[in-house]
């Protein structure tokens, strides 16, 4: 046992002993390279797999495949979210771009045409020069890749906090659609050929899975080679070629070459198919003149797909690859014998059980006892001020994200029904089933940091609330769970509490998790990120009924329904002095049902979920060109705290709406009228146009200084 070599590979002594015992012999050097990738946190989910089993799967289909989904009529909508955090910290453009490419291929591998992307981004304070560099590189990477492949980026979120200074979070979700009975799977069958289609294998991304499974050291020169290089035009061709191959039933199984490249794709295909695979590494088409076997196996060169096909279909697949001008090679075969065997110029260089590779052992970590933080109202002044309002609308976490979305082609594909800036959610039209598909992305890291259980519940319900407000019925979620080092007892305790909170919220909603990703080790010497579970929730509404606007109409009355308490639970207005309350499930569902009925009866013209910026934030984002005259003298906490379970609706028949809410015993409060061109909150009067200009240009202004 070479301890230094094991440390280089990020394998522990216990890992080595487990491997040696399972094999009944000492592993050779190449085999240790293979285990180093497959036993990484990124591939093996070593600290999280047992916790993830607790999450509900209601409504989920194909959740044990590349991308799970939900069934809508005769179709499956497949979606998944993943992270590319470490690569984006080192090489922002390629790190973010390859994150988009990788998640697209997870959906593509199941024969689903990608129809939209969503992102969740976290950065350090935007006035920091390093953060500016990372921010602009990430946005450029996402926009360049998505625009080139013709998949719209519909919606998302973006926040800025000191905790993400060295370690940004770049989480990307992709969704695709396919006929339910035409979904393809990743389990290989014996006596088939293994075909590699796509870019020539290079030395980029070697060790990427292991790199993402340890604390980030930005000064380590080896990290540069762990970041993959993006080639979006090849991805576009690969999308069309893959869909043609799979739709023509020319392949039995398909897998993306993502983390750990050829190694993970082929070993997982063998393990799922309960069969074996032999690969001839010298047949792999490579870009460099000479690559070592471990480099070929662990390279994470992008834009590559692996297929398991009958020999009689090889010539037909070659014709497709030639048509799209994509490199193509037969690199091996599947076997009845359950063995994973590698050849190098006809010499066997590795021979392992596939399931030993693909099923990394769970690593238990002792947890701290559950911590419950007592909630006490923060002390705030009773006086509002013009300066504080301006400070809120200029806060980049609240301000318009037009600077970001203006770089995305969010209309490509002719499906987009809701543009990114219109509702806080995105939506596409599914002409295949004559319905609208909505997506809402949410995270509440400050609340989760204070109380992981309640914060996770609130995260899920805020995503659901955004869909409720737009008239969508939630169907399922994907998630990306971003945390610091899982070997720390407090971190794994946070993780467990988040899982329990998500489970509770999803069970209350009657939906489940269809897919997801865990990203640990998000920390550097100076910072470690807040526990940041990100939820992307899919919902549906009938095309005939349409969805609810979040634009308030002139001369309408605004009504706050739900939690009308003025207790302060913190938020952006209070200089990010976050606290957390607990979701009142009964109140949430009362609000949901009331909104649906009021919209059906045409008694409301607009609806906004209260989140960032509190009630004021919801009012401001719904005004769109017009002013507001407050009729209620609310306190700071009343206007700006970010409590759960609240919606602002615009109504033309106030008495009818109030009468209906009274019959439900649903708390509500009249706020004022959409009127004129100024925002009037008691003694404070600010022209709407002035505030909107600050709100719209805040991010661009900070970047230019």
C-alpha cells in the first residue's frame, strides 16, 4: 500500500483495505485510478446515499435513471439538476458552459429532446473584483453554450453573499420531453457492441470527479486540468445524432460520458444490466498523440455519448455519425460474464467486478444533536425611509436580473410561454399535450443555515408558492444539495435535517423527488458556503384556463392574503438579518385554493408570491409602470419582512373578494391602490420610474465601477 499514492488519488486506507478484501488481491495502479474516480463523492454519493433514500418519490418515473421525471398524458417530461461549482471557481466560462452541456446529455441519453434550462447561481459580494470576474465568466459560459445548442434558459435565481466569495454555486437544470413508451435506459445487454460517439478524447477534465470531491484549493495548478473544455457546436450535432439513433431503435442502452468519463458510463451500464464489459482502450479516438490508459478512462472530455448496440446496427449508426460529421468508434463488447475488463494493445490491464466499481461504500459520519434556534423578532425602527427603499431595490440579490437574462436566448424553440423576467418562474407550451409546463427555482440558504429543517420546508413551499401564484399545479422536483465538507459532524447534521425538512414539505404537497445531485466540499481556507439546498419544481396548468399574470392592473386594489402578521423574520431589507419561521401548511393550502377560485371567477387580475423584499417587494415587482397609493400604515416589518405563506393579489371588485375570503376564514389585509406614477407609503413618496431605473440597472452599475 503506497500511502502517498492513495492520498494523491483521494482514497483512504479504509478504501484500499475494502477494495483489497473484495478483490481477494491487491489492486494494480490503473485499478486504483478507477476506484479513485468511482469512489469519489461526486460519483459514489458516499456520504449522502443513505439519507437520499428517505426522500419521497410520489409521481416520479424513471428516478433511478440518468434523469427522472413525471408523466403527462402520453409523454414523459424528464428533468434533472446538477452542480459545476468547483470548475466554475477555477475556470468560470468553461466550468459553467460544461455544466450546461453535461446536464443536457443526461436528459438526451433517455431519448428526450431538451426543451429548456434553468439555473441557480450564488456568488460573493458583487463589488469584489474577483467575484465580478467569476460572475461574468459564468454568465458568458451559460449563455454561449445554451444559445449555441438552441435550448432556452427560461428562469432561475441569482444571489450574492460573502459566503460564496471563493466558491460560487453554479447549479443548472435541464428538462426534455419524450413519448412515455419511447424512453431509453442505461442498462446494457450482453453480446452487444460498445460504441463511443462524439468528440475525440483529450486530457481535459482528468480527475474532475475527484476534484469536485474535496475542499477547493484555487492555487493548485493541477485543478486547471480538472476543468473540461466546452464545444457547444459539437453538442448540437450530438443532440440530433443521438435522438436519431435512439428514435430509430438502433441502440439498446445509452449513457452520457459525464463525471469520470468512459469509466463511469460503461461501468454503470454493466452494473445496471447485470452483465460485463470489455474495452480496448487503444481503439478510443483521441486528440492527443499519446494518452495513458488511466487518462483515457478518467478524461471528462465533453460532448461524448456511449451506446450499447447490436453488431448488425453498427453500419447504420456509422451513417448517422457521418451525416453529422461526428467521430465514431467501436471500443468494446458486452459480456455474459460479470466482469469489467480493460485491454491495452491486447494486454489485460484491469479486471474488476462492475458492481464493486459502481457501488461505492457508504461513509457514516457522527452527527451533532439536532439544533433548534429560538426565533425572536429582530429589533427594527418604526420609521421607514426613502434611503432604505432605494437600498433594497439596488441590492443585487433583489434587483432585476435583466443583465443576466438579456444574454440568454430564452425564446429559441418556439415553446416559451413566460419570459424569465415576467413572473419569477418560467413556462413552456407543451403542444404535445395542450398544456403549459411551469418551473420555479428556489433556495433560502440564510434560513437553512439558521434552521436546516424549517429552512428546507420553506424552500420547497416557496417554489410551490411561486407556481400557485401563477396558476400551476406542482408535480415534482429535482434538487441540488450544496454543502461544505461532509466529514464535519455539523455539516452532515445540517444535511440530514434538510432531507427531513424536504421530505415533510413534499409529503404535505403530495409530490416527490424525480432526480437530483449532491455537491459537498464547497469550502475554501477562508470561506465555506451556507448549506444551500436548491429546488426546481415542475408544475402544469391547462392551456384552456391559462395562467395567472403577476402584473397588477391600473386602478385595481391590492390585497395581502395569508399571513398578515407584522412580526419581523428578517430579509434583505434588514441588511440580510435573516431569521426563519415555520410554514403553516393549512394556511398555504387555503391560499392556494382561494387563488385558484378567485382566478376562475375572474375576481383577481394578478398575483405575486411574497418572497424577497417582503410585501413591498411583491407590490413593486407587480406594478410595471404604474404607481401605488398605500391605504395601510404598516411598519417596517409589515412591509419588508420575508415571512412565509403570503400573496399579494390585484382585484377590481374588492367587496366580492373580501366576502369570499371571509367565508374561508382566510386572513387578509387591504394594502392600497395601483394608481398614478408614484409609490406612496405613508409619508414616503418615490416616483416609480426612478425606483425602476435603479432596480433595472443596479447590477450593471456595480459591475462598471
